[in-house]
C-alpha cells in the first residue's frame, strides 16, 4: 500500500491543476448550474425631467430569478456600465427611451424604460380677471361668472381660488352671490413655480325700475314682462309697444324701456328726438323731460334728445347708474362718485363729493343715497325738496318739486311742499318707488301698486283693470271692464276719454267722441261732436264715427242716427230691421235681420255697394267696407283697394274691423291678421291670442285673452 502513495499524490496534484474542486475528505462538491439574467422590471427615478436641466437618475431593476453568475449590465444612450441602484446625471432635450442589457455566461436579457421631458415650470402671471356681470342688483341673488387669463401659459396648470367665500374655482365657472354693497374679489393662482393674485370688483346697482312715474302717467312691467301704462296719453305715452321688457322709465310725456334683448325702445312725445333711441344694447335707461340717457353694456353713457343745456352730452368713463332730469343728468361712476351735466341754474348739477349708492335727478333738484344709507340733496329747495330727513334709506326718487324715499324698514317718507297731498304717503312695506309730476307710485311687497298725489288724468287710480270689450277711436279708445264700468285711454282734448260713471253693455269710440249703451239700454255719449243724443230711446247696439253716431233700436231693430254732419247722407237711415250697424267717416253699412248688408252715404269707390252674400258681421272704413261671409267665415271687402285694404287673406274669421286704409280680423284660432297700409305699423299686429279687435282710422286696439288692452298703429294725438 505504501507503494501506491506516490501515485495517489500525483493523481491529486493533477486533479487540482486541472481546476476541479475536490475534497480531501468525504465526497466531491457538485458543479453549480448557470441562471439566465431574466430582467423582471427596469425603472428610472425620477421618470420626468425638466428639459435641459441636469438631473440625477437612479437606475433600478430586478430579475425574475437571481442570475448565476452575476451578469454585467449596461444602459445605452451614453449611460454605460451600471449596477442596480447606480445614480447617473442626465441632461435631456426630449423624451428618451433607455435600454438596459445584462449579460453573463448563461446568456443575455434586455428591458427598457422611458424618461419624459417636460418644459421648465412657469409661474402663473394673471393678465386679466373679470367678473360678469360687473354690477348686480342690491340684495338679489345673481349668478356671477369668473374669467381670467394669463400673460403666458403657466406650467404646470395652477390651482386657483377666490376669496370672500367663493373658494376653489375653474376658469369660466359661475357662482351665485348676494351683495348689499360693492365687493372686491381676489383671485389667487398657485403652481410649483410660484403664485399670483388679481382683483375684480362687483358693483351694486339699485333694482331696475319696474314701475315709473311720468308727468301725469305711469308705466309698469307686468307679470308677463309686458308694459302697461295709465294716465295721460296726449302723445301716446300710455300706449307702450307690445314686447317683453326688463326695465321701464317714464318722465314728462314719454317713456323708454329695455327689451329682453337689451335694446332700448321709446314711445310718446318726440319733438326733440327723445324717443328716437339709438341702436346697441343697454343695461339701464332713464327718461328725462325732453331727453333720454342710458348705460350701454360697456358701462358708458349715451344720451339722445334735447341738448339745449348740455344735458345729452355725457362725459366719458364707466357708470353704474344714470338719471335724467328736466334739463340735467346725473350718474354714479365706477368709483361711486356722482357726476352731473346740463342745467345748473339752481345748483342741481353741483353734486357733493363722497361715495353714493344711487342718484335721482328731478326737475331742478337732485337727491342721492350715500354709501352710509343717508340721503343728500342739492339744487332748488324753495319747498324743502332738497332738505331730506335724517335716517337711512333704501332708495330715493326726486319728482317735479318734491322727493320721496323708501326707508330701510320699507316705509315711505316724502318731503317738500304738500301740493296735491304728495306728502301723504300710505303706510305699508314698499320695494320700489317713483316720483313723477306731483304724484308718486310705489310697488308694495305684495306686488300691488299704491299711488297718491295729483290725479288729474287718473294717474293715481292705478292700472285700469281687466277688459272684456273695446272700441277704438281716432287716437283714443274706450272699453268695458270686468265690472261693467267704462275706462278710456288716449287723447282727451274734448273729453272723449273721460268716461261717465255707471255700468255699460257696449261702448264704441269715434273720431273725437265716444258713446255707450248703459245697463238700462239707454245711450250716452261724451266728447266732441256727439250730436243730439236720443236719451229716451233704448238701443241694443251703437257705433260712433266722424261727427255722427248710429245705433240699432231695441224696440223695433231699426237704425237711428244722430249727427253734427250729414254731408254725404251717411247719417240718414235705411228702412227695415237690422242686427248691427257700422259707421266711420262718410258712409254707413248695416247687417239686416236676414243677414244681407245694406250701405248708404258716400260711394266714390263702391264702398256703399255691398255684395249679395249673407254675412255674420259688417264693418266700414274710410272708403272701403268688409264683412264676414256667413257660409264659410271668410272675409269679403268692397270699395277702395289702393293699399290692399280690400284684399283679405284666406281663412275663417270671427271678427273683422276696417280702418282708414287697412283692415284687421280675428281668426278662429284667436290670432290677429291685418292687411293694407302699414306705413306706421298699423297692419303689423302683435302675437298672442285675443278675444276682440277694433280699428278706427290707423289705430288698432285689441283685448287679450287675459283681459289686457293692446294698442298699435297711430298712438300719437291729433294736433
């Protein structure tokens, strides 16, 4: 055995020299197998860099199984050899994808990750911050939209908030606010690069006028947004256009309003162009004595009409409110100061300093509510109209020579001379007030109207009421109310619009007079050329024309006429029995009991030559006549057709009425169609449904299904 030792020793040495691992004691250790470096995940932290900014990147990866032997790893794009957890500095100009490759004797694997590049952070710099609308009505919840812009696009997008309880907002968002005074809001926008602020002020304006008093008339926006007026109507000031309104202002003999589309429309006296409103859109309008001013949607003031005292030469700049007086105008500027222009003979344009909530220009004095709620007045003061009482007020209104205001407790107090009892204001709670020409009207909390003072034209009697029947005259109209009383509107130079007391069955208006059948079937007339009224005769229908009147007698159904003029035989009577008679200027037509029509009087254009049809109704105009054919309800006309007044449209009608050179009819659906002369809009009826239409000359008057009186066409008084 010992001989073998050298051989064994030699064998061991050879084994070691060949690189085999052997154990001198026990069994030999087995050789370990290689494991492929299979990459499970590869990431770069941070994964987003700012363009061009050197940034340290932490490279990290994991394997599905620990690789054997340990691999060598490298990242492309000039990163080079790396080990997991290594940090290198990179400067990138664009988003880059990096590939990790790990290699060992067992094999190789690769994975990739991207590093995004973003622009450098930009701090928000607010270029503009706007609140719209920039003015809200005091005490009324109003939706305000917030808009802003940046000088440059901030990076990243900033978070923005507004103080005064608004909170976090996005550009263009809206929130409701209720303000009792002007409020300045601060917008703050913040991102990683910095923060910036900007401010916007929301001003407070007085409630838009829904009730306004003129010289001897008033206008009010009704529940359906239409305007109703009552009182004096010598210039058409009490006949507003048919439209939806947002605000109305009345003064002297004209009125103006802002429509639903923010355009201004005016009506009434227009000698100086005070009702010739400009185009454009407006926030507020104020009618003066012979001029009008309004605030446009860009907050500037524009005036039109008389400028003899410079009252229509408005200064530049932004205004919150404007008020037109007799020959001067005052406005509250964006800084809450009052500026006046125009006449200053009594100091009415010498406004005091300080901040004001509102201003009201009267005849020759002015009053305003200061920021603390107290009233300041300046100008003419012979009757104490510019000596306000102490205390705080919600609103103030300067009239012809007196002033009234609503206190914070909603009660009314007036000061100045007590002419016509103008200081005797009623008790109760008011939300709106307007002082006119020696009378005042207010809108109470329950939306009822209270008026006091001079009532020479019915201006303090309140809105007339609900109509069920109407008759049109030349420039006046009379109707029967739901309590059977008669109420008249329009020109009253001869008393034609001064209706008598009593209850009536029917009424009609003529050129300058009116007649009606009382509840006892007797006839009474009032106004100009009434003729000798047959007061002892009973009638069932009456028709008033130009200087004559005819009616159908109750006892025998014959026609009786009474007149101041019978130049063409128009007031002569025709024999036989009749259901209805119609008169106008120079000829008369009657519907007989057998439903045929007979006409008499002037016949220059065939207006008195009726067709042989049978009719339901007949009407006469200046030189043409029309009737509803019994068989099919269509309209047939005869006589002059110079303006198309005798060319009716097709369709069935329930009522027809002829004017000077136009005709209107009530369709079976309740709509109104007109044809003929339309030179002053008399053939352009309003939309809606109606129960009655009556025409005389170029004036049209209709009764809506809810009992309102609507007029269009000639609303201007005769010279």
